[in-house]
C-alpha cells in the first residue's frame, strides 16, 4: 500500500502553500531515487552549488503556481 | 495499434494526480527512446545525479499543473 | 507554399493530445534545423543521454499544457 | 524610431500562431545580440547541437502558450 | 516555531509584487541551504556568471506570474 | 528610496508589452548583480553564446506571458 502524503492542495496560508510546494518538488526526487542513502550522499553536491540551488528553487516556483491557484491565491 | 495509456486526466485524489504527472513525464522519454535496454542503462546516470533528479522533478511539476487544472484542483 | 501541419489544437482524447504535443515540440527543431540528415546525425546523441531525454520531455510537457487547455482538459 | 514588428497576437490559424511564437522567440535574441554577423556565426553552433535545438523549441513552446491563449485556442 | 514570512501574496503595486517574487525565489534557496555562511560563499560564483544571473531571473519570472495573478494584474 | 520602475503592467500594444517583458527579465539581473561594471563585463560572454541568448529569450517569454495576460492579450 502506498502511503498517503498529498490529501489536498488546500492550505490555510500562503506560507503553508509554499511549504507544500517544497514538499511536492522533493517528492518526485524521492520517487525517482528511492534510496535515502544515495539522496543523502547527493545532498552536499547540490546544497553547495549555486545553480543547483536555483534549479531547486525553480521547481518549487512551478509547484507554488499550482498550489496558489488551488487556493485561489488565498483571497 | 497504439496501446491506450492516457484515457483521462481525471483522478480521484491529488496524490493520484501527482502519480499521473510522473507517468506523463516518463512517457515522452519512452517515446523518444523506445529501447528499454538503453533507458535501463541511462537510469543510474540520472538517478545518482542531483541536477538530473531536480530536472526530472521539474517536468513532473509542469505536468502536475496540467493535471491539477484538469481536476479543478480537486475542489 | 508552406505545408499545412497544424489545422487545429483539438483532439478526441488526451492521448492524441499528448501525441500532438510531441509533434509541436519536434516541429520547432525541424524548422530551426531543416536538414534531415543533420537531425538524424544528432538523434543518437540525445536519445542516449538522460538529461537530453528529460529536456525533450519538458518541452512536450509545456505544449501538453496548451493542448490540454485548448481541449478544456477533455471534460 | 522603432520598427513595428508585433501589431497583434491574433492569427487566423494555429499554424500561423506557431510561426508567430517562433518569431517571438527569435526577437529577444535579436534584441540582445543586435549584430547580425555574430548571430550568423553562432547559428551553426546551436543548429547542430541537439540540446540547443531542444532549448530553442522550449522557448517557442512558452510563447505558443501565450499566442494560443490570445486566440482563445482558435475555438 | 517557524517565522512568518509570507502572510499574503497581495501587494499595492506591480513593483512591490516583483520584489515579493524575488523574495519567493530566494526563500527556497535559504530553506534548501540554511547555512548563511555557505550562501555567502556561493554568492560571488553566481553573481559573476551571466547564465547563473539569467537563471535567477527566470525563477523570479515564474514567481512574478503567480504574484501578478494573485493581484489580478493590479487592474 | 527605491526608484519607481514598474508603475503598471498595462501597455498600449503587444510590442510595448514585449519590451516591458525584456525590462522585467533584465531587472532581476540588475537587482542580483547591482554593479554595472560587472554586468558590462559579463555581457560579451552571453551575447556571443547561442545557449545564453536562448536562455535570455526564455525569461522574456515567461514575463511576456504575464504582461500579455495583464493586458487581456490586447483584445
């Protein structure tokens, strides 16, 4: 059985929406590379590389568009 | 005859929508490189590279925008 | 006279929409590099490179957003 | 005086819309590197590189989203 | 307790919306690499590299789409 | 005091909207690397590189989506 990790796109605040966007960005990485040891090993490489950090931030930005739209921009 | 693999963009939950987004992202790879042996050979290269994983995650993010809109954000 | 290759964005099914998105992604490549011999020569390079395949998949994802919206997500 | 090159985003057909998207993608290149000699010199580099062609195709895809929306997807 | 940094996507002007987009782009970097010393160390690398600057600008562009939509384009 | 540079996303024509998109793309570069001498130094690097020009064009494309939507596609 698959663990439930995304019951809804709704959040109470924009900030929680941003945190959900980060979770969504990381989830695909975890599903593509399920081994936590390898992910841990890769972490210093990208966390210490400016372009890798920008890249990670970009994926969050794309998901944040989705989450913000799902919450009607928290109007 | 082409196999049917995408009858609908509708899913019951956001999580199933995310899984569909992953499928959509992988499908174009399979259609561009149809040889499963070569894809298997390429897998370690990107599954062990931080930027390649972020890149894969980005394509999922773009498809997830589409799937989420198709499901009216599971409202 | 230019050949007609894109009479409509409407498709009967999501899957045909996905195939149209692939066609849209490839068309710009063909218009930028019209020589089929050179394109054939380039093919092994990207079809055997994980990031190139992800990149190609990303362009399909962007076009699929357009095609899906044009078909009102096949509602 | 600046030459008029973009009077409207409306086109008669999706295909003309795609051609407008290509024009929009190339225009920013021309405005950033106005020297036609240098652009001509750069052309073989990217026209013979698979990833550069995919990249160019991606910018067309983003503009095609805009043009398609402007034309209400040629409904 | 997490510090509140994103109470709303609403801004008074497009320019403040752009500044918020920059903040959103940088936030994911800060959350992925929380050590301010390392971020400071990385700064010269990307601030003196043309493509890294373009990349940073792209993430801002994606967030600006979200912020602009949230503000109904400041109509 | 911050200089006002973005009073509105409204423009009279699509072409002026495109010029605004270029301004929006460049602004983030200027805010990330405020030293005009360094930016001038970096200019030849990207203005003579095909992929850097495509990249710059892509950021313009993303902003043009926003500006076009803000102007209701100049309908």
